[in-house]
C-alpha cells in the first residue's frame, strides 16, 4: 500500500510541477517578492499533496531557539 501511495504522489508531483511551471516561468521576471510568493505556494501545495496522498505530517520544532 505504501508503494502505491508513493507512486501516486510521485505522479501527482510531476504533473503538478509541470502544470505549475508553465504558469510560473513567466513570473520569474516579476519582482523578488512575487517570485517568493509563487515559490511558497508551490512548496505549500506539495506539502498538502504529501499530507493528502501519503499521510505525511510535519512539525516545526525549535523555533524558540532561533536568534
């Protein structure tokens, strides 16, 4: 079952990245803040895909120790 979910995630990741890349490439000429927002959205969408398809969850720890 884990192998099937992993393959499904990989397929979804490739398709999502290709579709999103077609839209995002022209935005590389936009200001830095816009590029950062586009990259952040892609990152969050991939994490959501991991959560939905694979069941992976993550937790940020140690934020209080960053100077």
